């Protein structure tokens, strides 16, 4: 028995230290790798500006990407209004920033519908496409969405409400949270655009 | 022309909200049975926004609970009673299937970010400064008409920062 314990204890210690290494180093490392992949992947959508929207579109200039839908009661209009305020506050510095509003509701959000909806905020491009391609984009950006049936034949969409910021190499930098403090949001944008 | 329209649209959001407090029109308080409805308003729609939210505070001074079971407006093909919430970074919204209970002696507040009257299938825009009439129906107290002033939303995080730290 003592012989067996002599094996079990070091074996246990080995497992424990392996777990510690995983938690302390490997897991955050892998998570970071995943974060760097945000927005990358195979999806092919269309913008209200007539240009395709694929992972390649994130290259070349900094972007802010938000997922939402036109039948959204509160979060999407608020975020669009916030984006208009950011642009106003940033002035010329914002001219480099591209803003994409990707629908989680391709069933209702046609290009026309989206174009009219985002059109009043300068430079915001609405993005839609086939449902399967939208799902692929959600996966690439790690966006959660779910269709929720309502009465009267209506439905709504639960969805992630972060504005995701990408640098001019198409690399994810950081998110701006829903109704994040204006000064903090502007600081993030100024960092991105500097 | 298009740019001019965009500019005008932007002004809807950036225009002088500092004056909103003193100029903000309030809903005429109404009572129905033991219920008092006050501080109602609706959010102005964005250009081409097909839905909108309405809000009101309901106080029940009676001895028994009542339930808000329906709401309607000429401006909306469908109106429902909803609750929305942010769960972590996700927006979730649900219909209150059995209506909204207002317990005896209590006040229930419908406000942005939470409980709301949801305007759907809008026939037209809700315009800042105008009114929208809705009829709400309580199980016991019955119908009552509300005239909700339409107000634009505040933007840029917690209110506007254009006036410094006001
Ligand atoms: Cu709603």
C-alpha cells in the first residue's frame, strides 16, 4: 500500500500542476488566440453600399461592427444614436472609421429596409444576406442571437449588443459596451484612430 | 439634398437636450378606478424605425391587484406589453403573456430599458414634440385613454456631455 501511495501522490501532484499550468497560462493564451480571430472566417454578405461584406472588408481602415435589427425597440436605435454622437464628438478624426450594422434578422431586414434605417447616420453601412451566411458571420464575431416568438405572429431577436472595434489590419482591438460612458467610448475610439 | 437630410436627422439627436427639462411636456395624469397613471411618454422613432416604446407609471391605491392586459393605438397595427433587459452584454425581450400585474398599494413603472408598451407595425413615425394616444385595458378597472408626449432619446452614454459636466 505505501508503495502505491508513493506513486499516487506524485501523480496527483503532477495532475494538479498540469491543471495549474492550463489555468494560469494555456487557457488565457488560447482565449487570446480566439479573440485575435474575431471577425475572421468564412461568411459572405452584402452591404447597403452595394459592396460585399466578408472578413476581407475589415482590412484597410479601422471599423466598428455592431449586430442588431431594425425591429429592435431600444438597444439598436440607442446605439445608432450613440454612434452619431461619437462621430460628432470625434469630428474629422472619425472620417477614417467605418461602421457596419450587421442584421441578426435577415428575414425582415432586406438591403432596402436596412439602408433606410441606418442611412441617417453618416457612413454607417447596413449588412445583410442569406440567413446561413448571417449565422456564419455571427459565429465569426461570436455574436449570440436567438429568435423569440411573440403573439400576433410577431417575433423579436435577443442579441449581443457590443460594438466591436477592429484596427486597420482587421484585428479585433476591444469592444464598446452598450451605453458605455461617453468619455470612455471616445477614449477607445481615439486610441483606435490614432 | 441627401446630406442635408442627414444633417437634419442628426440634429434630432444632438439638438439642445439641455432645454428638455424645462420644456418637456408631461402627460396629463389620469385615473381609472383605484389606478393612477402618470409620467407617460413615448420615444420618438428613428427614420424608418418600424417599432417604438411607450412608458407610464401606474399606481394602485386600491385594496386588490389589477392587471394591465392590453394596449392599443391607431398608430400601431399591434401593441404588446413587454419587458426587456440586458443580460451581460445581450439584449433580451419578452412579452408578458399574462399581462402586467399592479399589486394593491404599489406602483409599477414602465421605463426605458425595462417594462414598456411596444408599438409594432407602426403606420407612421412618432415625432418628437407631438402626442400619441393609446388605450390601455385593465382586467378590473377597464379601459383608459392616455395621451403620451413623444420625446427623443438622450444619447452619448449617460445623457449628453455637450454642456460639460451638466
Ligand atoms: Cu418590446
